[in-house]
C-alpha cells in the first residue's frame, strides 16, 4: 500500500516505505530527472529523523536530496503530489508513468499521441510477493556518477564497501606496454630490409629472375616491467591496495618482476603470480618480514642493483618505484643508487600517493634526492592516476622524460 501522509504510518505501511521510494525514483527518472539509487537510499535514511506524518517536512527532505537542477523543482513538486496521495492497494497495482509524464509535461493543445504510445506503460507492482523485481529497478546507466566518484576518490579515504568496488574496477583495467624494436627481423609484406633468402626461394619458379621481392622488418617485443613498492609505516594506508595493483599488472602483462621494501628488499614475483588473488596477496604479505617498519630506500635500491639488476633489467626494462619518499637512511647512498638504477633501465618512473593531494610539494629529502634522476614523477592515489599511468606506459615514446627538463632539487 502506498504511504499516505494523512495519518501517521502504521507498522505495515512503514514496511513498504523503501519499496515505494524505489517506485517514486522510477517515476522521476521517467520524467527525465537524474535520480540515482544512492539518492533514494539517502532519502530513506533521512526520513528516520523526520516526522513522516508531516507531509511538508517529507516533501522538503525529498526535494533537497533528489533534485539536482533548479529547472526540475516545479516538475518534482507535481510528481510528488501526484504519487504520494492516498490510494488503495488495487489502484497501485500498475502506474502508467508515460501517462503521468504527459499530464505533468503540459503538452501543447491539439498534439495527438499515437495509439502505441497511449497504451505503453511501465509496470510497478506494489505486491509484497515480488520484492526481487523491485530491488532490480536501479538503472545501470545512472550508476555512472557513483563510478566516477570512486574513480577520483583517494585510496586512503575508501570505506570497506568502496574498497571492494575499487578492487573490481582495478581488475577490469587493461595494461599494455610500449613495444621495442629488437635486432631480429620478421617476415613482412612491406618493409625496409630485403629478405634475400626468401626472395631467391620464391623466384625459383621464374628461373631465378627476381620478379617477386620478399621483405623483412624489425621484430617488436614488449618491454619488461619492474615494480618496487614501499610498504613502510608511512605507506601503510596505501600498501594493501597497491599490492592489489601489483597483482593486477603482474597478471595482465608477460614479464613483470615485483619487489617490496621497508628496511630491506623482498622479491614477491612468485607469490603474486598465483591465480587466486586472495591467496596471492596473503602469500606476498607472509613473505615480508618488515611490513610497516622504517624506510631505507637507498639500502633497498642497493640490494636491488647488486642482486637483481642484471637479471631483470635487460631488454629495455621499465622500472616503477612506488614510495612517498620518506627515508631514514643515508642520502648519499640514495643519490648513488637512484642514479645507478636510472642508468640501468630504459625509463625510471616514481609513483607517489601524496602527489595527488592539494598543495603537495616534494620537500622530504628522499624525493628531493631522487627527483633529478627520474624520467617521470606521477601520483598513484586513485583509479584516475592508474589510468594516467596506463596511458603513459602504452605511449612512452610520445612523452618527454622528466629528467631532460633539468629539475634541480630544493636545497636544505
């Protein structure tokens, strides 16, 4: 039964409040108003603090939460008055939204509607026997705004429910790395190098006359990717979601090496390659013995350069360092090892989650020391920043390295 504001709601009536709110939202959307399921839920929560027997208070609350544009105020008032009026249960078995739309849209006189449009309707069954249908009335097209909010929200500010949605969105992202030209050649219909062996073999039918030419061109191959992530205490807010990012990118690309560090470096490539994401992350966390500890970036990079550099930095590898730059180690050591790493890889990219905050400046000594040797300095605080990173990795040749801009670190 629809809620009538003539008398205070009974226990039976209040049980249908959420259902009727969903139906009211469908009516507003049929009239062209952009009402999201989230707004409907917010209105239901707000009515807990409003005397539901006072029609004006309920109407003002709904207007505040559901109307997004000034031009929709008059349309909303008429829709509210038409929908929230006393009806019996039989009268609400079906509500002809398009007919209501024509009543409130005030069409010009003489305008005739076709018979098909006259009989078209959207069924809104109020019967409690079909609750599943009512819960699926959310328009998927209208969830884009919620997704856009999540796309821009900082990882450190996510609620548990939002975190699960972020993980699903992150797993749906596709990653591609720029291809490099190798020294090997591959057969091609057109190219810059003549394939003499294939040319002679194909022209044997013509008595050896070179009537058909065969060509070769350089073979393209994906660059390897190395990810070195900071999991110290200062990065604890971002560490778990960044491990999720490392898992996604490791399973989306062919050659990815993953390392984490706090006071020492730990390789987690094998653990992160598990098919089950929860098992992969749990094994990665279990392999780290200094999670949330202090930060020694210089010492960790030294371990990487001496123990792993020659193994994983071949074939024009790209290196991602994810850290906020807080370092308790020696600055001279960090300067030397970042410089060494930059000379050993094709491109050195530093990702800082704090770079996405307003008024951020690279004042900590770790960032100031490393900045002159970086090719790119990017944020990594939300999904939008990950999308920016993906675009960069796919078109590295089109982006000028940062270090060529002659950045001078700020002196103490």
